[in-house]
C-alpha cells in the first residue's frame, strides 16, 4: 500500500512547467534516490512532497500518520576544515 503518491502533478513558477503530469508511488520500505541537473526540480519536488508548496494541478496523497521532512544540505559558507 502506498504511503505517499503523486497523481498527475504539475508545477510551474511563472514559466515553463517544472513538473508535468508526474505520477509517483512510494511504499513503506522503499528507498529512493532523486537525481537531476541544477534547476530540474529536485528541491521543488521534495518541498511539494513535504506539503511546503501547493501543486498547480493533480493531487498529493499521504497515508494518515505519515510524516515527511525536507532537510536541505547547504554547504556552510565558512568551513573551518583543511
């Protein structure tokens, strides 16, 4: 059973669609890797899955009780390493 799913989801920020009719099903125990070029929509997809931004079309479904989180991995501007 899906714990999280996207059905025909589209997303744009005033220009061409970043996501166009995306379908995705995530089941308990799935391991997922999200790869893509800069500007391809990886962070936007994660924010959308987390509920931080609304979809332009389609729907996001979460099983009751499922929690999501997006933790960006920004590199510190001052790195005290070697």
